[in-house]
C-alpha cells in the first residue's frame, strides 16, 4: 500500500511539473507578444553579435547565480528567435552555464548555510524551498530545475540540506537541459 502511495505521489508530481512547464511556456509566449520586439531584438542581436555564445554563457551563468526577475529562459528564447546560432549549441551553452551556476549556489549554501539564505530571500520563499526539499528530497532539485521555482534558491537549500553532490549535479544537468531544450525547440518551431 505504501508503495502505491509513493507511485501515485510521483505520478501526481510529474503531472504538476508538466502543467508548470506548459504554463510557463505560455506565459513566455504571451510576454514576447507584449514586449517591444524591435527594442529587445536590437539589444539581444547586438549583445550576441558582440559576444556570441560566450555572452550567452555569461548571461545565463549570472541569471542563474543570483535571484532576479529575469529568467534565463528569456535569454534562450531571445537567442533562438533573434540569432542564427545553432539551436543545439544554444541548448548546450545554456544548460552548461545553468548547471555550473547551480553547483556554485549549492557550494555557497553548503558553506554559508541558512544565515546566508535569510539575508537574501524572504522567509516565505525559504519555507517553500524547505518544504519542497523535505517532501521530495533530491527530486526537489528537479522541481527547481524545470519549474518557475527560483533555481538558485533550490540549489542553496540543496547545499544546506547536504543533498549528495553527484546526485545534485545529475538531476540539475538533466533538468536544466530538459527545460532549455523545450524552450528552444518550441521557440524554433513556433516562431
């Protein structure tokens, strides 16, 4: 019976993840329709033209290392939409940069603990992250990697809760590459 509850719980989690990812993609699409496309296009094209894939790497590394209102999905979307860089190169660079940022945040969480987190995040956000990690364990990393939950927060908390680093890395890499693959392929297909 306990095994059935665990299986149902995992199925329920996967359904929630699919709903979150789908909703997130729709939101990005809607925002892209509202934003002044010419202004964004010009800035992104100039940035990528000047710095290419290295600029994309640095942008995503910074976006995933610090909590801020702009998701790295915007960089992936914009790079696919506004440049002619190979889509698989974009996915690889985005996934690599994001995964490295996740490991950096993990190490910071492991070294500086909850005190550091309380200076950076609201108590509600920390409690949400703690609930995810307590309820799902390492699977909570996947939730942070593929949903709009702040990825850096999940990574900090993973370090604090001492999720085994190799497991953390595998789940992070899988989740971030999956997320950016979906964003890039939908952008490439639809736009």
